[in-house]
C-alpha cells in the first residue's frame, strides 16, 4: 500500500528556526511563527516553543524568571525562596489565551528580579553565577515549581502542543524582539511535557535542537561535576549547560566552544597550520568529555546574537539565509521563504562549521 506524503514519520524530525536583526531592529513574534508553522509535519504535537531577545525593554536591567507551578502551594513556597534571594520588582501571570489544543496547563508566572547585593557578596561570586545557582537550587529542591527561563531582557515560551498552537496560547504576536528562536518537537527518548519542550534556557542562553546525542551520558557526567543538574534528562538541556560552562565559566569564545562540541576529526586537525594544530589538540584533549557525538543541528540564542551548528558529518539539515540586515536559520528552506520570500543569499553550512551572527557588528562569521 502506498503511503501519502505527510503520513510517514521521518526520524530526522524536529524543526528549528531562528531570525535575527543584525542592526537590532525589532521583529514581531508573528514572523518566527510563520516560519516554524511551515514545518508542522516535522513535529508531533508533544512540544513547541520560542525564545525572544529584547522583548522586555521596560525591565531590561532585571532578570526575567518564567516559572511553571503545579499549584498555588508550590507558588507560595517558591516565591518565599525567591524573596530570600532577590528583590522582586514585578510579579504577574504570563498572559495567555485559551487554545483547545493546549491542555493541562500549569500555573505560569513571571518575575522581574534583581539579586540582593548582600546575598551575592556573601557567596563571593558574580551576579550571573548567583542567578544560575539559584535557578539550579530551586529546580532541584522545590516540588511543583520549575524555572524555565532566567535571562535579562529575554524570555522562553513553551508548552505541549504544535509550535503554532503554543504561539497562539502565549499571544506571541504581542511581543517584539531583535532575535527569535523556535522549535517543533518530535521526542524520541523522553516524554512530551511542558518543561521538556524546547527551547531549554539558562540565564540568557537558549537552545533549540534537532537530533539525538549518543554521547549524552558522557556529557552529563562531565558537566554535573561542575554543579549543573540535568533535571530533564534531555539532550537540549545538557547542550545548554555545556555552552554556559565553556563560554561563561571557562571564558572561551563561541568559536572555541564550537570546536569542543563539534571538534574536528584528528585527520582534519593534522592538516591545519602548526599553531592551530596545537590549539585544537589541546581543546580536544582537555574537554573530551564535552564532545557531542551523533546527528544534530542546534541554534544557540544569547544576548546579542545567535550561533548555529551542525554535527561534524552534517547528519541533520540546516539552512542559513540573509536579506538585508536580517539573518534567517531553519531546518528547511521553505521555513525561511515563509518568513522572507525575496532573499539576498542562502546556503547550507558545512558540518561542524559554526555560523555566528551578532547584533550591531553586522557581520556573519562563517568559519572561513
């Protein structure tokens, strides 16, 4: 019996998309929704989500905590913990609208907060490390409460559903930012639930991911030695922690961190100039536990930019395009064309080639 198109589930499913203005101009949430909606058949309704950057200009100096609660008892307990660590400038329900496809919604709150200087000083750490530890502690110890977004002037919005349904539920058209990422999920090893939907976020990092990491246990054991807790047991969570560890805590550039995550093969390193050989050999040996193996394409969002990266063999699709000062990234060209039909350029990056786009520099770094 012949199968009709759309009735066959392709194992390389999951959809990722992103858009960024290199001049910092605001992009409405409806644009990224148009792109991810085109790839509806790559997900199965068990998870969808978005991350927006520059969406909270009135509170840009405060950390925006988005929190799922099972009930009001969990909310009270978590809020008491937050008051002990932060000044809460504003607390409110995240606005939503009813969508028949979005069921069993938890309580969804957001808080704009500033770390209490006395608490930060007592721990003798910087502010961002303080927030990262606070998020880890609350997510580890408070039943029924889960902080799923914690950056400045950024927010993650996710749920169980197809991405366009999630966007409608969160009223994404009410938001505008200089950068957006989006994900449609087709889970293979973990159940579909609200916290497990992508993007996964910590501080201003957010990751959307298509693929399957065969090195997950090795990566998890390595990263948990440094205080991270993999609550969700998902690939995307550990990828986020890896970049946070390498860039924020180890001081690597995004390009250097990419050389850890998608390290060149030894045969490739051997063909490099001598100085580059030494650097890449050191990185491969020093951080071997953070090499990600298996098929993947990821987009990493951060304050002021995006990074897109394929596995070394390019076993998952990813396309990058430009129109004027705007860069588009997606699993499929059709998604980019839905956001911008008239493109200046379009290409498919090589495996292991980081594509880094930053605001105001107006330069697309492509590994050349």
